C-alpha cells in the first residue's frame, strides 16, 4: 500500500458519496466501521454535492487522509485513517475536523453585499 493507492481509494470513496452510492462508498470500510455504519455515515453531509481529497499523509502503519465534502447545508472536513487490510487500503477510522453551516455563510454574504451596495 502506498500514497497513490490510498489517494485513488479516497477519490473513489469521495466520488461514491457524491454519486449517492453508499454501498460503493462503504466498500473500503473496515469490518468495525461497517458495524457502526449509521454513526460513521452521520459524519458526512449526505447527499454530498462535491468532494475533494485535501491531503494524504503517511504516519506509522497508516495513512491519514483529509476529505472536504460539501452538502446542501454544510461543508465538512473529515479525517480518515487508512490501513492495509486484506491487501487493500481500508478506512479504519473517521472523525470530523471541521463543520461549517452554509446558511451562516450565505447570511454573511448577503450582509456583506448589502453593506457594499448601500450609498452613503
């Protein structure tokens, strides 16, 4: 297992989330994560409208991959830890790094537009 293989699996995972294909997305989950599927899937904004693999870093016997996902109402950064299981990259852990509500961003943009378009 190397960084390129992990990145390829992370991209496929991200693409599956955007496509709404939960079965394909969870194909790289460890047995332990599959047993807590609802809890793990709750970390991701579903349906996702966009996904980007932000980084892939090697650390010890695993790779840490940060994935940014955009949903209808929020943007989320999720850190996933990948290990080799049965000869292939497998997600063994997932956790939130950040979560931003889109509604708050939209309100801030509207306020900013209002401030710049007003005449003194």
